[in-house]
């Protein structure tokens, strides 16, 4: 099932768009199944759950072997600053930097641990109040001071469209963040040399996101089925 779902997505997804398989709330065995079908990037949104899965799958077990050696873990959820140590040692990309405080703390953690952390800035793109993330002016203020964050590498933007069935509305959300992404790349070519990722698109809307310029889609349900919370 997982294998079939993945191969259907691989067939449709342009080869230059990365697939992040969102495995939150699904067991490690589901990740292994996807891994065996060729999937390598996985997204988790809860620090404890991610750390547990990393230890189980990406680190040597009692017999010394690693179950899934080359998984790339992305963190995609709200990250509290007291949980950085469960996430930052393992995440190759933190997609969900949604506050200045979090950004500062990630930078500090990077400095203290001699690491540069790859991040995406999460944008508030949907009309709803509930969505987290930065407004465009706020993000620009950060990028103007990008050199303050020596232990952070700004890799791009992440966003979630309005949770609606109206394709036009979703398309408008994605087009807006796509245009902002292009604008930022134009304005800060030297300050943000690695800014090349636009993470938009989930199970219900990823084809629309791809048309709006997505370089990375985050798909859970369409691969692993419904989550049981
Ligand atoms: C859960 C989640 C997804 C995946 O959602 P699906 O609709 O299951 O594909 C993508 N992005 C983020 C930030 C999520 O929390």
C-alpha cells in the first residue's frame, strides 16, 4: 500500500521536486516500508517522536547495524526552544521556524555545538488566524540581518495553504508565497546564497503547489493513510 502510494506520487512529481514523506503519528515500521520503496526524506512534527524514530532507524541497534542508514530527517512542526536538543542534532532541515525567538535560539544552539543549522522560514500565507508563521515584512527584516545568524543557513520558505476545498484560494496562497520567494532571491543574492527551497504542497494540494513553483512537497496521508491521533 505504502509502496504503491509512493510510486503513484513519484510518477506524477517532477524529478526536480523533492518529496518529504510526513511520517508523524505513524510507526517506525511504516517508515521502513517507505524506505524500502526508495523514499529517503522523512518529516516529523513532534520532537520526542522524531528523536525516538531517529534512534530506532538511523542509529546502530544492539547488533551494531543501522536499519535505514541514509534517511534525511526534516522537522516540520512547532518547535519549542526547550526541545532543541531532541531535534537539532538529527534534523538536516528545520522547515518550521515560525518565530524570531526560535530563530535566535537555533542560532545559539548552533554556535554552542559548532554546527550550522539549515532552516526554512515558515510564512503565514493562509487567510486563517490559526496558521503560524511570519508575515512578509517580518521575514524581510530577518533577511536584512541575515549575517547576524552565523550558525543558521537560510535555505528558503515553507508555507501551508488555507485549509479549504477552493482550488483558486489555495492557488492564490501558493502563488503569493512563490512570488515572495522569487523576490527574496532577487533582493538578497549574496546575503542568502543557499536560498533555493520552497516547501509548499501537502496531500490535498501538492499538484497546485508544484504549478506554483514548489521545490519540496510534504506528503503524509496520501502515502501512509489517515493518522490516528
Ligand atoms: C502533517 C503535515 C503535513 C502532511 O499533511 P498531509 O495532509 O497528511 O499530507 C505537511 N506539512 C506539515 C507542516 C504538517 O504538519
